């Protein structure tokens, strides 16, 4: 979307973040809310300074990976073999360039590696050893001792493939009207080795074009079966639905199949929608008109 230059008009921006659906009632989330509020303030400064949507989306998700409060990055849990396999994706809506990694082992920021897949390779998705090889070549920070670095956000004994819904994500609209989305996850808790969910699948868990940006969280198999993120965009573009109606309809479809989770969606006009059908969703949003909101259950 192009905007006419007008020195008397402040360009608009907006951002939404999520830290996963299915939050547990009664659990203390004050530290999560405080971190998200501080991150909103930081991203607001970046966007007000005219940083690009894709850069802000990446940096926001890196901060969510690093904080350890969510089932992504530092807060991820190992799979059934005791190995941390992480997934991430990023998409630039202005060009529809995208990059993703799946089953990535041994690196601190999967979203940063996904950005390199987008920027320096001809590919969209690299998996396993191939993703790790790129990360080594590009000098990404390594996890030298996984059991010492990772601090799982969920520490309870877990059944196989438990749905913890702690994926993190960001959707961003910058002052040039560009949209971007980014998503990162440790996946299901105690998951089957090699399992990949929706987060790194462009169109399932992550999507951005010139009309809408979407990042999903929840039981990924259901979001894959509904092509959830791209379905929001298709409803907006071809069905002429507003962003809120499109996002809600997709979550209803996920629910009809038996899935639980949520998504954050942001339109080119700055409209935000953050629907979920789980017990709660860690989420935050802000814009240049003064919105600053952090919510989990309400």
C-alpha cells in the first residue's frame, strides 16, 4: 500500500504479539504480561522511527524466543528423544518473500535463521541438518549445552505430544503501509521426533501479503488442515470479509475439526483481530493511535 507523503500527517503503524493459546486459569502470568508490555513499548519506538515491518516482526519474535516465558526458543521443551527441535517462519507481505526452518537443532534464534532462509537462499523452507548448516555458515549463535540453556516454560510431567500452545508470533504494519508476520515455536510438548507443526508452514501458521498479516498458535495439525493463515487472507481478498470476520471464521473452522488455539491478524488499514477458542491466549497489541493492550483471558 502506497501512502502519499504529507509532512503534516503522522504515518500510522500497528503491531500485535502472541505468546501462545490455552493459558491455564489460576496460573500467575504477571511476568509474561510485564514482558509483553515492555516489548510493546520497544516495538512502538522502532515503528515510530520508520523501521520496516519485517525487521520489527523478526526482532519482536527474537525477544519472545529469548525471554523463556513461552514454548518457543529458550522456553521450549525437548522431544521424546530429549532433543530440542525448533520451528519458525517469517514473511514480508510487500513482496511475499518468506523463509522458514523446521526441526532446527542447536541455535538460539530460529526466527533469525528463518530470516536468512528468506534473504540469502532461493528457498522458503529448510529442515533439520540443512537448516543447521545454513545457520552455521551465517554465524548464528549456537546452543552449546542444550540442557543448560533451555528452561522449559512447562515443567510438569507430560504425555506424548501434549498441546502446550506456547508458540510466539508477531504481525506488524509499518509507516510505509507494509505488512509482515513472524512465528516461532518449540512445538508440541514431549513431541514425536521429527514432528513439524503449522508454524513454519507458509499459509498454515504464518502468512503476510499486502492485505493482511497472520500468525497462528494452537494444535498445529488443525491449523495445517485448514490452511488457517492463508484462509484468513483469502477470505479478506476474495470473500471481501473484514479482518475480524475472516479471523473468527477460521478459528471456528479449526474448532469444528476439534482443534484449539488462536491467531493474531492485522489488516492493511490497521485493523487488529486476535480471536481464540482456547481457555486464554497470551496476546498484546498497540498502534500509533494510542492503543496499548495486554490480555490473556478476557
